[in-house]
């Protein structure tokens, strides 16, 4: 395996969580997307909590290593990294480095920071910026509102990151909280749902743990918007994985892992971006 992406990161989670291997060999990795990077960070944090001890062989590719530094990855998993290898985040190489999301009061500030970074790099129209801001607000709020809905998780550890590519903008958010099933199960009528059924009910039917009219339905709205824009949406929760594009949306089995992890990849043309990305390795 040479790339860690939406399609391949579950192989790493299987090694970390299910097999509980003592070593993770990433030396030959030549590319990592933001979704895989966040899941890698959460997977390593999970191993710190449940054991056993884990040895990491880091990517040998200089460009991959520099990008991981620019995204603040090594600082996020500093328990696995010698202090001498943790370099300051070089934001010019990352559209928006890994950012922690813990409280709902922080969401507006974080969205403004992500939006400002995007605006510095691209001349976005007001309409496209507002649409992306709306998506970020709903995704970021999902973490403080739902990741510890049961009160049983001491640290859901919500994270977000963005990267730009030649033809797309890639947004990822992730946590290791109670997951979609855990949140939805607060309503007794949904308590017996599997992870697959909970994911289907939330994304395709707009179900929510809230019974109040008008509350919930964020992921359903985002899914419709991403599909209308010919984008790609990935939602992972528990042992269920949804991958959706403009034509298909299928749910697959996945290695069990706590929380919710989401990736959204939108064509750059949606935002009126024609120029190549700036400072992107």
C-alpha cells in the first residue's frame, strides 16, 4: 500500500485496533489525504489508551514528511515522535492544518480562521464562500453537539483539516466519540439500530436524536449539497462506511472504530477556482 486515502485507511485501522499489532510500517507511503491523516492520528491516540505499545516506522518520502509536519500531525501524536522531530507548523504548505474542536463556542472562530486561510489563497466569490462556511459550521458543530451526547466519553478529541489539490478542495473532520449510533440511540425507538442502519437513517432519512421539529438533519443536507455539486462524501461511524458521489451512495462494512469521521471533496470549479494551488506539495 503506497497511499493512505479514504479507500485505504481502514487497512491501517485494522492493524492498529483489530490486530493490535506492535508495529506500523508507513515507510513506503507516498501520499496521504486529510481524512486518512485525521484517522491515523485518532487511531494512534486510541492505541495509547488501550495498548499495547506501538512502534511507528514513518514515511521516508521527504514531501510526505514535510506535508505531515505542515499539517501539524507530529505535534498531534507527539507521544510517538522524538521531540527533536516535531517541527513548527509551516502553514504555507497546508491550506488549514489539523485543528482541535472541543466546544461549540469555538466553532465560529475556527470557521472564520479556515475561511480566512482559503480566502488568502483564492479569490472566492461570496456565494461559494458562504456555501463552504455553511458546511463547515454544520460539520464542526456536530462534534461538540453529538460526539459525547451520552456523556460517557471523557475526550471525543474532535479534529478538522483542509487541503487543496489540482482539481478539488478536501475537508475532513473526525472524532472518537459515541458515533452516530450512540447519539441516535438516545431515542428509545432507535436504540436497537446497527451502525449501518443508524448511518442510513441519519444521512438518507434525516433522522436525529432530537425530537424537536427543525433540529437535526445536518448530514442529510450536506449529502444533498455535495451530490448536487458533483462532489464526494465519506462518512464513517463504528463499523459502517458510506461513500457517496454524484451517482452512487453505498454503505460498506468497516473495521470497528469509535466516533464519526467525515470527508468532503468538492470540485474547485464549484468555487470558481481556475488557478493552480499555491504552495501545495
